[in-house]
C-alpha cells in the first residue's frame, strides 16, 4: 500500500473520522481507523459500534491496500505536519508516514479485526444540511445529559402538519425547532451521533436520509461521506401534550438584553443550579438572585407588558441556554401559573420557528 494525499484534506477527513471513534474502550480496535487505498481515492472508516462512518478523499494511489492504525496518533501527526503533501506506505506491520522532513512509523493492527459495517440503504429523504445543523444547534442543549430514560438521551425528528419537528428534552425543559418541510421517518438520534453529524455538515450541502426496515439504523449521506447511526430504542414522550395553549401573562422581552442581564447575575452562582425569581409588572421585569454564601443581585429590564404583577422562579441557566438559541431579536415569555410550564417563543415565528418549554422552580 502506498499513496500521496493533500495534507489539509487528509487532516480534515481525520478530524471527522475521529469523532466517530471510541476514545477509551474495552475494545482497543475501536480507537483505530481503517484506511483503504483504491485507484484514485482513500476510504477512511471509523466506528464506536453506535456510529459507522465512511469518508472518501482524493489521493494519488501507487499501490492499493488496507491499513488499520491509531486515530489519535495519525490525526495528531497529520495536523501538525508542515508539508502540503503526505505520503503513506505500509511495510509489514508498520505504517510509514512522511511529510516534508518528518517521518514516522506507526504500529498497525490487522484490518480483518476491524468491525463489519451495516449495509447502507439509499436515502429516501433529501434535506438541507443547514436545516439539520440548525435543528441540532437549537435542541442539543436540552437533551438529557445524565442517565435517565433512554428516549430522552437523543434528538427526536419527525414530520407534523407540514413541518419537520426537531425535539430535545431532559424532562425539565423541552426545545422544539419546527421549520416547514416534510420528512418520512421518525428518528431518535443519540447525543454522540449529533456531534458526529455536526462535524460532517458544512450547511450548504443536501443530505439524504433513510431508515433500515427493522428501524434500528438511520442512514445519512453527503457528497463524500456515509454514516450509519444506531438509533435509540423506546417511544418518545408526547411532547406536544406538555405545551400550554392558554396563558395569563404574555410579555415581550429583548432577547440580547435579557441574556446579558442573566449572565451578569450568573456570576454569583456556582454549580448546576442558578435559581432566579422573575417579577413582571407594567413594562418592567425584575430578575433577582440571592444566596447567603454567594451574594445577591438584581437586574431590571424594560419589557412590553401591561397587566397584573406576576412572580415565578426558574433555573436561570435554562433561560440563558434557551435565549442563546433564538435568532429573533425579541422573545415572548408566556406564563399560566407560577407552578406550570412557561414558553419562550420567537416574536417572528416565520423567521425563527423555535420555542422552548421550561418547568418553573421554587425560589
């Protein structure tokens, strides 16, 4: 096996491939990449047994073959080489890597030990890469980070009434991005797979998506990559049922001003909890934080609201993360009672079809 490849292209492919490997594993083979040299291209494979990624890049192949080598070592070396071109060559059980005046010999393992990949099916749905990226960016933060019910450990995608729903929830909050479009499947994609997808997408391509007949895998493909994702099992909760439809208070906030005020207050808090009390009165919102150990703070901001005074408490970090995901300059805060879920919703739903439902807390 011997090939020459553009260093920058090789480096970018290795970064993407490494995202789908296991960093620490009881199966050492999962920390490796399988590289195949064929005619005029390299095929790079990586897997953690949940994600199965295949990448293809152009190369000058003098001698075809396969090699299985450490993803970390190879990626770190190629990233820091000074040369424009990288040469790879196998010699027995060693992989020789040359770039300019730098030369390396890496140990290899048998390509036959690398896991088999599921057979990919042709994607039935075509969807904008930018749409998928936005769906992940707007919901990933709300997905459960700790061990909880399996169905809450991923992003749920489905079609509903002429819109594609991207949903993330940890049981305390729910993020819903719902742009116009149609989608044929219901998919529950694990959190780690979302990071792999984000590394692959540039936002300008069209992505094809399919699901296996048994419902265990989703298949995604771009121009030079293919990804098989082992889907999470279980039924996703009825998220639409928890979205309030009637409100006693609807106040319009400047998103950036509100976010900056909360960030200032968060400087007093430590840990995962950042309890704040929100008091809403005529054209004014008061945010208050008080802790005997860390101090007290209050912020006042102007809002569009006329009505009775209303008080409610939240984990301020939930509000901050939600506001950070809006594109709209103004955001509606909609409340029913101090003990029921509140909604944050973009002022311009056509431009930013996104909303977040957050459960209150006692402050």
